[in-house]
């Protein structure tokens, strides 16, 4: 199979404030200190003896999407508008981000390749139409052919010409909302931080790594470093170490 080609173009301030007094009436602070016998000069307290404490920031990581969750969600998507189920298939077979999926056009297919420029990194990805995720039976060219039958615009994924989209392009949030709807319809058990449509990208990366290796997966995802790819391949769950 032809390979993938890639080119990469308050503070918080804490201060101690003294109490203000008016007239000749002593402040409550002076009354308290006046009742304590003085045995010598009292040194001025220059530093706040209480060390400022800041609550630890808890970062909740979004749950990774597993195949066991993807499959029932994809099945539920079959009862939704055709563009959404196609979006899930296109995301899985290409491993691209929401924003890049919604910008894919039919005229970006050149010489048997789907050309895609990643909006986040500027990476230029050239995906061969025979790109295949074998374990899922998905081939890019076949998915694009199905997109041609469903789309009435220049975009692979489209809900048609609308008032808020005169050229038929989808907003990336439409993919996110569609995934939430399909996920709920699937009836799968969810955590407090359930996976979103974006996690299809990580799932694709993990599946391609098993089939094609890490180097191929790094090119597919458009990463310039192996470290970034490894973040996507992290399943974010406890796993047994095989000895």
C-alpha cells in the first residue's frame, strides 16, 4: 500500500492589611493587646506567619474511547442522518481531527490520494485511497464513495445547503453533538468524563499502531514528535505489565 506523506510547514498576591481606627476609640486589636503585660519592646511583625495555601488543581482526563464503546455508538449512529455515521467512519479510517474532517472536499482527491491540511499544526497529510483499517473492514476510498452518494455539496461530510451554512460545510461542534446523541442512544455505561467524538482519533491511532506500527501511526496523525504520538496511544487506564 502506498505510504502516507507528511510535511510540516494574577499571579495571586496575598497581603496582610492592618485595621484602621477613627477618632480616639481604640480598635478591638488594641484592646486585646493592651491587656497583655509588656516585658520589653515588641518586634514588628513583617511577614505573614500563615503560609498561603492554594488548593491542588485536579485535572480530570477525558476517558479514552474503547472499541467496545465505539461499536454500539456507531450502530446507534446508523439511525441518525447519513453524514454522521459517515463522519465516524471517516474519523476512524483517517485518524484526523474534527476540524480537518469537516474541511475535506472531493476536489482534494488528487492522484489517488485524499489531501488534507491540518488546521492545528499546518501539517500536510496525503492519504492514499487504499488506506485500510483491516480490523474494522474500512478503506478510505470506499468511505469516500459513500460520501459522494450522501453529500450534495463539495464536502465529504455535509448536511446540505442551509441558512447558517451556504456552502454546506459542517461545524466541528456538529460532530461532537452528534456523538453525544449516538452515545446516549447506545445505552453504554459512561464515566463522569465520557469520551467525545475527538477520542475516535486516539482509538484510530491505537488500532493502526497494532496493524502498521508506531512510525506509520505518527505520520498518519501528523505529529512531529514521537512523544506527542505516545500521548494519543496512551489508553489512560491501568493495565497489567506482561512479564
